[in-house]
C-alpha cells in the first residue's frame, strides 16, 4: 500500500516468456466527486503495491510482469488524473504510472478475486492538499544513484577476436517514447535494432549485444554500463523523435555527446531523452564517471576522436540511402552516450510527427535501406582502423 518502504538494489530476475504473464484488459477510469478510480481486469490475482511520488507528481503502481492488452481507444484521463501509462519495468515487474495534475493520495490499491479466478485491479485516488501529498511522498524510500541495480555481467568470452557492437533500441516497457497514432517509438526502434543485429551478425565479423531485445525498460545508467562492461568497440543508440508543432520537419540525424549543444533543437532532444528514467518512475541523476585523472582524460579524448570519425562516416552513408535532416550531424549532453571509453552515437531515424517519416519508419523496405547504410558505415569504420593498424606495423618494421 501507499507509504510502504522498499529496497531497490535487488538482483535482476531472469525474464519469463511473455505468454506466462498475467494479462490485463478492460481498463476504465472515472471520476466521482473528489475521487478518481482506475480499474483493470486481470487474468489472475496478483500482489500489487502503490505509492505517490513528487516532482513530477504521480502515482506509481507496481505488480508482477504483466501483458497489457489495453484497447487503444480506452479513456486515459479523468478529474485530476491527466493520463496514465503502463509496461514492463524489470524482468519480473511491471508498472502503471498515473500522472497527476493536482495533489492526490491513495485511498485504495488492491486486486480482488472475481468470478472464474480472475483478478480486478482497483486504484482509488482522493484529492488532497499539497501538504498531505508531500507527507505521503516523503514516506517512500525512493531509488537513486546511491543504490544502483547492477548491470548484467559481460558475456564476452576470453579470446573473442570479433569487434563488439552494442545496439541500444531506445525506450521500452513502461517508457513508450514518442507515440503517434498509437504507434510507439519503442516498437519502431526495436524492429530497427533487431534488423541491424541480424545483418551485422550475418557477416560473421561482429559480436552484437542488445541493451534490450524485447519490450522492457532499461535505465539510462544500465544502458551505459552494458556498453562498458561488454568492452564495446561501438555503442549505437536508436531513436525516432517527434515534434508536435512542426510536422514538416523530416529526416534522420546523427548525434554525438558534448557538454554544450550545437543548437536549441539538439539541447531539447537531449533533455527529453535524459528524462527516460523519470518517465518510468525512477528518481536518478547522471553520475560522474568512477575514474578520474590524466589517463581517463586521455581515454575521453581518444573516444571523442573515434566517435567523430564514425559519426561523420555514418552521416555520409545514411545520406546516400535515406533522407537526412538539414543539419544531419549534431551534438548535445546525452546521458546514454556518456561512457568515457566507448565510441557512442545516437541515431534519430526520423520524426514520427512527420506523416511521411512515420510511413517510412514502419516500412520494411525503408528499414532495409537504412540498416544497410548503418552496416556499411560500421564496415568502413573498422576497415579504416585495420588499415591504420597495418600502416603502423609497417612503419615499425
């Protein structure tokens, strides 16, 4: 129930097949006086926990991994509830996050067994004063950088000679990313990431690691840590932006990390992508890297150099196959690109807010062209590296 304390640094559970998850359907939200009630039908009775969280104000409902089959047309707001979202949070947990336009506390959070052995989830919220809301939020032990969930151990085998590439499909699970006409960014970029993985693995020259290969949430810190723990030679984060006020803006963009954004749009996008953890109900902040000093500074400089080489080559290859933004290469302070020892880029495939881009992003033919272009950029990048190593060896002889 609301206000319960919870420990956050728990071992990650192994994912179960989604077919084994309880199914949630028939979502309803309604207001009665100063109370708003959200209910869902479940295929089984499950344990549920709920608490309020401030900045931004919201209610977080946590339950075991659940297959949400909520109709797209379901009403999403009522009274002081401005909206809600749902999805997988970890391998063994799902979340429903209810956004509040005014303070409220939890009057009821329960799952009751109904006829046939099904469950009925009911979340009842009552309008409250700001003071009562903050007092309730203050009872909860919130997650933070002091208690990180450990990232998965590296699967890199001793003596592995292939180059390691980490593909990072953005968003996932409780975090849908941009959503236009019921199409979620998380699904678009996952399809692209899987296609890129398949093409790269077919060459036999690369070891590919995905930060996620299904619809689940991965924190920004974990994404960065996966790249580092896997000793990645390249980290490629895949996204698809949306601009509600500028549907005419189109084209792909390649981003690198820098402390100062190249322009206002790059700064806006970085700020938006850096809020991914908050969307899932985490209260985290970007941590300083754990190693400092001259050696790490040198590593960062070298990484920036390699990143720049790959990013420029990527823009060239993509530009030969698909439409690019008028400013195709930009930089900003993206948290997911913060590994000091892994060359990292973020590709915005296009704008889901553009009807033309949205059509292309869901086209297998377009996806094939873009995947081939990214693969070509990767091939060229490592070919140049092999050539430079060969020249260095010749000069020593």
